[in-house]
């Protein structure tokens, strides 16, 4: 990687200040599991790194019936936190599947949410794509087996964050801190589609830090989370889903269906949600909702199979939310 | 042949038993120094400059910007591109220059500062386009070379005699060796003498390679490799461009230089297993005999390299024909990869075997037995298939297509394998016994992770009645003698005889020293349990330590070499696989593998078993995960890493049961390659059995499994 | 030549105005007072050239002069001659570089040396006590859980960390605990046996 200067701020104020003077050349260093690899591949070449692991909070605080999670909290700690498990089980379920034990011991919440895409055109220096100032996305005409089937164009990346999906489902808000102050952005507005923002995947400005995830009270919902990955040991999911259902007796009153690894943002499926409301959950109704989730899927030349896999992920997440055993 | 004292003992004390790997403690503590670990005083770090393009003309190379960078000591061209007819680079990763600097980081900065001007040329990386003529003509003499065709019998008659005919196309992918330790060298000159530490499968061959490429006497070169992190065939044939450049940089800088490749370079430029594709048409008679086998195959071994493989593999038909085309592409050249040709041959043959068996309603095992080669050395497959079937529970195997309700389908598959693994001389070994009781067995071979050190210690200690830990193997250094490279599963069979001969001769000399002190004839003595004593009279003897005190200041030395009668060649094996396939995700999980494998006389049982586990896992990776993926438009590799170049981890490993079939009467035979041949086919056939869908292409990704199921439903 | 990386050249700082920032008046207290002007309290940056870095490795203090970009792995292997742990992929995928930092297994290739100052770093070079092997090392030798040995130090550190945290790890926990390490020679089956045989720090 290119040589860089290093700053170790003691608190959030210092960390924000450290980013500002050299905006666009300073980057925050969380767990480093994404950033350092990008730097070694010369995809990202900051002039300096601002270590935020001590500057930002890494703890969980009860707030307003919900929880506030510091962005510097490690993935391993999220996965083992009893209150997160009790109140937002889909977040725990996602956290424990991220990467490997070693990665989870370093990866931070903020880093996971803000990590850049895994797309191999983006990650390989030889391809100057949209996200690197180039004039094209290489995937539609190329090797797109891992690219998006929903919401994509002109870039076809899938959003790489595991936490983003359940956090969106649970109605998270992200606190951002910058030189002009703080702002609170709901997860639904945080992640951006390529047609809104081609180079970046979210609204975070280069001089801002994501400092906290604020989760509202979960309410009386049942959670289901299902991930499909090829290698059981260490792999990126092909498709995954978080489903939250609020029941009225034996039928669904309200549902949230959010999918991961299918679109450039964590993808909320109104179609699947509508297909569940008023129904009791069975293999058939879950399958129908999963089918609805894929109604507008537009596969590329190599990723048609993702439609099948995403359907399975949604269906099984629904069944799990209902407490029904799945494969 | 008359019995000789050198023959393997009927009741060995150590040979064939489980001896702990003698270099285990060094490896688990980190004391073992691999080439990557060698740090020499004043050492510089070097890095290669490589072409990012699959095909280009190098117009100019400007090293000056690199030479100006901090810490840079020297930079050299691989060749003078500007003034050479040989000014093209032929694959992404092809070597152009190298720089040496005081730190790795500075070397990387400098390598990136080298200014290379390219004229990018049209490339060929898609095999189909090379074959149909739509690819640019890149290679002199054409992009496609026909291999020599083969035929036998009368195909027309064969097909006429067939009750059923099956046709299919099959394919296996390019995979890379992905050794955990990358390729690389540390070179240090002393005047005109070169010492080179290199991650290699052959120190002797490396010495010869350095010497001839540098134009210096072989006697001026010493090559060391005490520990190396895997080769699998990629570190056998040469020291590589990086080795030579390292030596040249060290000479130019007058300082030791370390040049180790990184993971991306490994994937691009250190070899691979060629791809293989085939169109097969086979006929089978009602009684289950293959009456005709017609195969066209092709594949790419990269830029100017071949891709042939045996087809059909093992099973024979009287009437057969085979053609093969070597397709050249602008990709890194193939290098032998663990059992070269056999994994491809196995997959391309075994799949159609089950398809044919189904056509005549025969059990796949019975069908295989019916079509085994009528005469083959060590033809043990029938016995292994039947024995394995019983142990595996084959009788519970359902017909093609698991009818169990639910998304998880299970199935079983079977396959067989063969390999040579014979040995030869010269493979000299030198034994020393010193008066303090020490034993040295010295030879020029190397341990590439297979357990050669342990084999050396075991054979020696067995002959001398000692524990393996009492023997010091000295290997991995050209100063210790000449030996062949560790490849082709030939090491054990090549070195074992000479080791035993040297040990036995050394013992004979020790007996001569001990006999007078005991007042008995030397010929009455044996070595056993740490003592030298009269045979059948353990009390009449002395401890090893006391025996060696009789030696005096000049150690006993004895030499041995390979001799006939102690090793042979040709192994056989059968493997069974059980899988569970989730048909709603396309994901294949292997539940268990059973291996029956012979290798003649098992010398070091623990390390031999490990070789089998390792081969099976390697083949599982071939079946499910590994794939060198190129962008179809630019021809560049998209997964030159260990994130998207998939390799199994702990949770992906099935239960593996290893049954070594001892054949002590056959002497030592190699084992490294046989177990990696057939697993992939067994897995793919298990998937077929589970899903009812024939998987004809590796790797068995979810995309392929779902796609095949979709196609079958359509 | 323009940089062809993902630096947001020309990215407008005010693009946040394009997007809705939902008022969350219903939410409880604001977390921090708005940050003051950027000119205030910025700690000093070090580097990019060599800077002093003090590491606590295997209970000993190591003082280095290295660039901030040097990873923990490279700092130990090339500047401190602690070559036990290896570089396999340098991208946090193979695990050969696994070291234990403040009790947790991490990829030392994906860790900057400068950011682990003040932490307790343990690597394979400090695991054995003289000739006495750690129970995990001993188990690896007895079960032949290694072949070429290049991945072995990483597996051993991952196993040690796993068992220190969970001395009676179940088979499932052992597998998941070692899922961050790759072996090309194929020693997984015996590694699993070896680690399974070490319970509660004892051999059993």
C-alpha cells in the first residue's frame, strides 16, 4: 500500500477534526478488514488514516426502549451481546456469520455498514469502473454471477454489509458526525442506489463519521434471518434475508422483508410484505411471498440462479420468523 | 531372487507403524525456517514488474523512476525488450523487470514506479473462440495444435453392437496450485559462489537450473530447502523467472536479496492445471459391456503449453478413438499439478460410466467391474470396489434421483484411480554413526510436506533398532548429495532402498566393532530395542550408547543407493462419496468419503494417511470450489486472491475414512498423487444420484447445479 | 496521470442536501453537542516515514522504527525476526498470520503494527516454553495435524485462542472457531482431531 500518515484521536471531536483538513485524502480506520485490503490493491489510496477505534464508542446503551450501538463495537461483541440477541435477534444472527472469527474480532459496526463492494471489477486495479472514476460498469458484459438482480444500474454491485439488512428491517437510524454537527439519517435513507449516487453507496460525506446505530424499541415482532452462502467456512452470501412479522392472532398484521446481496442497497421488498399481510404463514404462503419478492428481478447473463437462491432465502426467513423449521 | 539382508524385514519394528512426524515440533513452534523466513544480514527485498495485459508488445521499459525511489538499490530487466525480437508479453503476469530495495514496502513502491510502455495487442483467452477461428491469431503456427490421435478396433461395429448410446460434453476447469508458501528465493553471493534458499521440490534440479541460467559452474551453487510450504508440482521444473532475477539482483546489488511472490502473482504466473473439455459418445451392450468409446477433447494449458489427459481413464473398450486439441491462450502456462492428467481423465470418464450403467439398469459398481482393463498391473479395483461398497453401505443407495420429500437430497457415488509412483536411482544415501551414539542419514532429497524426513528417520531407525527421534535426517541441501526432485510420487520409492542399504551397512560395520567386546561372531548380532545383542539372547549384548563407544574417533560411514527388489510401481484405489444437495439453493455438501488405497509397503503410516486425507481434500476443492475466473472481454483474472478463489475451510470438510491396503511384498511405492485423482468424480456422481441430474462440469457451484436442474426440467 | 482509484475527487460536500434527513424529534436526547470548528484539537499525525512503534510481543517489549503502513505481520517477520507466523495471502483470507491480540485471534496481515501498541500480542514464536510444547502444539504433533506446516502456526494460534475462550468447545464450535484458517495440504481432519483432544487446557 501507499505510505500514509497516521492519527490516533482520543474522542469523536478529535476524530472529526482529523478528517476535515484533508478531506478526501483522510480516511477513518475501523477494523481495517476492508480498508487495508483495498489499500494493498491500490483501489483506495488515502494520504492519512484516522484511527477511530478508541475515538468512537464501542458499547451498547439502552435508549428510548431500544438500543444505541457505538460504531466502533466489534462484530464479535455484537454477535455475543445478550441484549442485542434478545431484542434484535436477526442482527445477532447476521453478525455471527460475518467473515471468520479473526475478522469478527477486528471488524467494527461502522466499518461493516460502510465497507465498499466486493465486486471483482472494483477490487482489481486493472478495471477502471464507475466507482474509480471510469466510464463503465464491467459486470453486465462480463462475469456477473455475483452481481445484482434488483435495483441496479448503471452500477450492478450488491451491497456487501451483513448488518445493514437486519438494521434496516428493525428501523435503525444512523448518527453521523461532521464538522458542521451531527445528523440522524434513517437506514432507509442512508444507502443510495447507483442512479442516485454512482461512486458511493451511501450519503456519508468524506468528512463525516458514522458514530452510532440507534435502534428503536423492537415492538412485538418475530424475527427470522436466513443466509445462503456456498462455502460454509468463509464466504460472502449469495443471498440473504431478514423478515420481521407482527401477528394478529394467527395471521400477519405487518411484515418487513429485507434482502441482502441482491441489490446495491439492502433491499426492502414491499411486494413480499404485501403478500404476507393478512395471511397465516405456511410453506405455501412463504413461497408465494418469496416469489413476489422476485417479481421485478432483472438477472444479468450469469446470475439468474440468484433469483432462485434469493427466493429460498426469503421463504426460509419467513418460515423461521414463524418458528417453523427449515433446511 | 535370493534373500538379502537389505530386504525389508518381515516383521519391521518401525516401518509401517505410526511414527510422529519428526519435524513436527519444529513446525508447530515456528522454529522451522522456510525460504520466506530466511533473513540474511544486509538483505534487500525484491519485487517483479509484470504485464497487466494478456498480450502486448513491450515498447520500452524505463527503470530510472524506480531507481530514484527511496531505498532502491538496483533494478534489472528480464530481457532487453526494446532491442529484441522477443518483445511480447504473452499472459497477464508475464515478467518484465525486477527491483530490489531496503524494505518490502520500498520495493513495492519502486516496482510500481517502473514505466512500461505497452502496445496492447489482441488476445485469445476464450477457448471456444480459439477453436472456431474467431479469435485473433496470436501464436506462431496457430492457436490450436492437434495432439496425436489414437484409435483401436472398429468404432462403427462397436456402435452397431450397442444396445444403448450415450452422448455428452464434459468439462473441468483451470485451477492453480495455491501453495500456502508462495514461490521465491533468497540469493546470496560470495564472490562467484551462489547460495540460494528456494521454496522448491528439487534442490538438485534448482542447482542445475541456477548454474546453467547464470552461466556458472554447478559446483559454485549451493541450494537449500529445509522446509517449504507446498509445491504440488509447481515448484519442480525450474527456479522460475523470479529465482533467476533474484540471483541477478543479488549480484548487481552485492547484497543478499529475497524475492517472494505475492498471492496474485502466484495465481497468474506459477502454473496451473489445464482445463479439459470433451465430447464423448459411448455405446453399451445389454450385458453392460462398453462396445464403443469415441472421444474428442481439448483444453488450454496457457500460452504455448499443452493440456492432454488420459481418456478413457482406466475402463477400456475394444473399439475406441480419441483426438485431442491443445488450445493456446494468453494465460499463465500450466505446470504439473498433483497427478497431472488423471483428475481430468477420471472426471471425464466416470460421469459417463454412470450414465451408461443407468441405460442398461446396472449398478454402477457392477458396471465398473465389468469394464475394468482386462490386464493391468496391480488390478485391485474389483476387490476395493466390493470391499468399499460393503463398508460404505452401498446397498442402501437408491436409484438415480433421491425421492425423499423435502429440499435436501442425498446420494452416493464411486470412482477408481491408478498411478505409477515407482522409484529409481541414482538416489544415494550416506549414513554416519558417531561414537556418541548419534546417527545421521544424509541425502540430497527434500521434504515438501509429505513426510520425507520422517520416512528417512523411520527406515534408518528401523534398521538400527532405534526410535525415529534418535536419527538425524539431513536433507534439503545440495551439499548433502544429489537426488531427484520430489514429484510424480517417486520420492519414497526412489530413496527408501538406498537409506535401508546404507543403514544396514552401517550396522554391519558397528557389529564388527561390538562383536569382539562381546566375544561373539558379528553375524550373530542384531539391533533391536535400542540394543545390539545376540539374536534370541537379549541379555548377551550392550546398549546402543555403549556399542557406539566402541567406534572410536572416526565415525562409521556407509553408503547405499537404490536397488531393485525393494520398490515397485503402480497403485490402485477406489473412493466413495456421499453428498447432501439442497435443491432450493443448489448447494452441495459432502457428508463423507471412503478411500481404499494401496501403495505397496507402507513405510511411515501416519504421514501416509495424512497424504490420503490431503489428496481427497484437494480433489474435493477441485469438485466444488476452485476456479480460475477470467473476464471474458479483457482476459484478465478476476479472482487472483484467496477470497474469490475458493478453497474449503474446516466447516466444508466431510468425514473422511482412510483404509490403506498394505502390500508389503511389493516394496515401497509412492502415495502423494493417487488419492487426489478420483474424489471429484465420486462427488459429482453422488450429486447425480441425489438430484437425478447429471453434472458434467466442474466446479459444482450452486449456479451450475441449479442451472442443470432447470435444464433437466425444461 | 489521474488516479484511477476510488478517491471521491470532486465529490461535493453538500450532496447530503439531496437526501432527506428525517427529523427524529421523537428520539431521545442528542448524543453529543455539535462538533466545534475544525481548527480545534487535532492530535498530531505521524508518518508517513519511519516512526517509533513499541510492541509488546510474547511478554517482551520490541522497539521498532517503521512506517505506519507496516502491518503487524511484517513488523514481526521482517523487523523482529519473529518468523513463526507466515504470510499466505496478505488479505485476511487464509489465516496463516493469525496472532492473538488482547486475547482475541486476529489476522496480523490486516492489522497495522502502529495500532496495536499497548496491546498484548502473542504469536507462535512465544507459545512453547523452551522445549515444552503447549498442549495444542503437542496435540498437533501426535495427531499429525500438519504436513508442509506453513498454515500450522496460524491454525495453532487460532486453536489456542479458541480453547482459551472456550475450553470445552463442542465439535461445532471447534469447526466454526477454525473457519478462518485454510490448509492447502488438507490437514483439516487431523487438526480437528488434535484440537478436540485438548480440553480445558489438558490433554484428554
